[in-house]
């Protein structure tokens, strides 16, 4: 496995790969790799000739007071894992390389990013769009892989690729959960045993809403109330948001008539976790 932190060296390696007409797959990460990341890497390896994984904790997507300095990092373990999987190249730049002195150009999305996580994390998606635009330019992948847990982020990246004319196919893979249903996240490492048990209320509440939906409930406010009532049973849980929105444009839905995203963000003590499910109304056959 090749490993580099240098942009020019990385682009030179990938120029040779492209000359060989190999399909390049790309998995951008912030490290602290877990089984969710591994599922993306394995999918890339199964579909592409040359797979690149980036590890970069992007400072400009963290607002003041968020957990940038405390964000979990274990580069040695991450590299060993990627080597075992058979990844071809790992790109590990630092902030000084990605954002040189005097950096003043940023990429922003001004519609989808104004909802859900964008409301409580101002500037977050501006940071995401900027770093991914840079990474897409450096790597030049044919296909890039993302997880459904960050569904809003995926829609924003999809718009980024469309509006800035990146020639990249995007893939979204299902949420991976542990045995008790908690969506896998690097931030789960911040949860002690007690907080972990409390965090299970996220998925439990979503499952209760899905059961109500399967029984015919289509009114968003009623599904939201089911979720909130369940989460509020946990003393340390503080709801950031619970919303039912259109799965394509994230507009709030009063009633579910087609495909909807049920999304939530909850603080368990000081750890902010997100989760979601997608609900589909089956069309009646003529």
C-alpha cells in the first residue's frame, strides 16, 4: 500500500494509474475507521481497479466549541487496517497542506445545507464542500463512496458534483449498525457503557416510528411525537432536531405520500449523534 501526505506526489501517482486506464475508487474519511468505513472500502475494492482512501480531520467543518481537538484519531491502526484490506493508496495530508497560508477560497451550497444539521452547525457543510472539492481535484476518482448515516451530506455532495461538473459517480451505502442497533460512528468511542445504553434510544425511536408508519400512520407530526417521546425517556438525551422531510430536497413534509427521510440529531450528554431511516409509500398497482 502506498501512503503519502504530499499533494503533488499523490497526483503524480494517480496520473500513472489513469494512463493505465484503471478505474479509481475513492473513500474520503476522517479516520478512526470502523466497520461502516470498511463496508465502503470493500465496495470500492469490488468495483474499482485502484482504491484511494483519504484520512483528514477537516478543521473548517468544525464550529467553535465543537470536538475538533478531541475527535478520535488513530492513524497507525487505520493504516494497518487499510493495508490488510488491500487499499492501493492512503492520502493523509495535514491542515497546512490542505489550507496553505492565505487560503481564501471556499465552496458553499446554499439550499440543502440550510436544513437539518446545517441549522445547528453553521458553516459545517461549507467546510465539507470545500474539502471535498479539493480532494476530488487531487484524487480525480471515477467513483466516490459514502454512507447513508450522513444522508444530508450525501445530497449536498451530489449537488456539488452536479453543479461544479465533476465527472464522478457517487455511491451511497446503507447504514451499518452494531448488534443493538446503534449506527456506527467514530464518535461512539466517546460513549461510556452507561451513555452507550442511553444512545440506543435513537434507533429504538426510529423503529417505533417505522412500526407506526407500517401500520398506516402518514402524518409527520405524529411520527415525530413518537420519536421525541421515546428519546425524552433518557435523562441525558437532548434533542437537537427530529424531522420528516422529502428524501430528495429535504423539504419538511406534513404528510408522507412518497419517499421520506426521518432524520434526527441527539446529544447524549455532550456527544452529538445522528441517525435516520427512509420510509417509502408503496404505490398501488392498477
